[in-house]
């Protein structure tokens, strides 16, 4: 029997924002449930469902950045650890409610968590990274306008490619090498702006840039970790040959991930913010903007994770590009951010890089 020819894998940016995404991890977003890969027909038109998912992903990314920027600007006093705990708690509660509303039960949740208890150890790494990313998002957007942040955070393409090549031996396609050069150029151009339009007193752009680069670095590692470690795990078969248990839907995975995140973030808050929590309480300084940001991050993350199975890499690339454009325009309209020529040129380079990186049929050979 002839064996199929083994080809060298190339790097594709799978959504990490769910992990998050997102995702996923971007997450935007660490989607540990994984997205089903769609069969790709060269030059095929995007379906109506694809267009709806494209719009949803683009709008969610844009709204998340704008809402979070609004929540942390102007001297916000709430604890970022509390915001992360609120986000993960909301995700857990909503996922449990969904399971119960769709025929599940507390018993089925308990059976799943018991059968998959080993996965808690595996989830600890991406859950911790995702919590770290959420905290860095608050830090970055408290020091950068949403338009600049949306451009800089796309450096996760570069870090994902580096980690994939270094840790998994994947090779870059020619189009991806060109896209990474465009990305680097675009990010450098976007930071050349001399106008600090949209920034407020007390903000430090260097801190914001470093926090954003931290997001990109951790996102790249989390994406590779998810693919190399977590996706390699297969549910252990039961004695009768069945997979235990069958309640392995996205909602159950989200419950497990949220519970792991709550434990890790709770421990982190106790170590770093215990003095403030004892003096003022965990939710001190939480105003309506902070609550909207927490709710939007939680619900948006769950929604995006649910529709990612309808989105292939190309569609997610288009969605990311559109969200960058939307964020820039809306930041200008809502916050008075000045978008000069250097920023616009940088944004165009980043948009081209994101689309080119995820393109499938530009070349067939890997470098």
C-alpha cells in the first residue's frame, strides 16, 4: 500500500483569542474547543453565513477595544484583577445557564468535569496566559488610544509564526514572509505619530506599547501551546468503546476553562491586591463603564467562540482587517483620536499583512 506523500507544514494563524479568542486564546481573543476546519475551495465566494460571521467578528473586536478604552480612561480606580474575575465568572455562569437551558443538568456538568479532570492541569497554562492577556489589555488601553492598540496588537502574527517555527518546526509560506515584513513596516509607521490626539493626562505610551507587545508575545505562545499540547489530547475511551462523556460541547469546555481561570486569577488577586481588597473590597471603583466592559468581554468572547466553527483562517483574517479599520474610524469619532498620514499608511500595511498572511492559494511552496 502506498503511503501518502508527507508535506512540510506551514504556519497558519489559528484563532488564539478564545483561549482569546479567543483565544485563543485573538484573541482577540483561546478557544480550546477548537474550530472545525472548513473545506476550502479556491476562489469560492463567501456564503451568507460566512458574511454574518465576518460582520460579527469584526464588530465584536472593534466594540471590545472601544468599550475597554472608555472604561479605563479618565483615571479608572477599579482593580484589573477584579475585572478579569468578573469576566470569567460571567462566562462560567452563562455557560452553565446555557447547558441547563439546552437539556443538560448539574449532573452532566459534574460528570464532564470528573471525566476530564486531567485537563485542568493542561488548561492551567492557557488559562493563566489568557488572564495575563486580559490584564495587559486594560494596561495597554489605559495608555494607548484604541486605534493605535488595534494596529500594534496585530504583531501576534509575528510571534505566532516565530513560536510555530521554533517549537513545532513549521515553515512559512512565501506570502507569509512578505506579510510579516509588511506588518513590521506598518507597526513602525503607526508609532511615528507626533500627535497624541485622544490621550489623556497620566498616560504613558511606552507602557502601553510594552503591554501590547506582551499581549502579542503571550498570544503567540498560547496559540502554539494549544495546538501542540491540548489539541493533541484525545478523550480516553470507556470500557464499552464509547468516549466518556459525550457532553463535550463548547459550553462544557468553557465552564472548565472559566473555572480554571477563576482559581488562577483569584490566587493572583490574593497575592497582588490583597491590601486593596481588604481595605476597599474587591469591587471598589466599579462603575457602569467597568461593568459594561466586563459584560461585553464575557458575552463577546462566548459568542465569538460559538461561531468560529463557521470561520476559516481567511475569513478570520478579513474580520481582523475590518476591525482594525473600524476601530480607527470609531476612535476618531468617539474619542477625538487624530489619525495622521503615518498612521493611515501603517494601518494599510497591517491590513494587507493580515489578509496576505491568511491567504491560502497565493503560493504552494514553503520556505
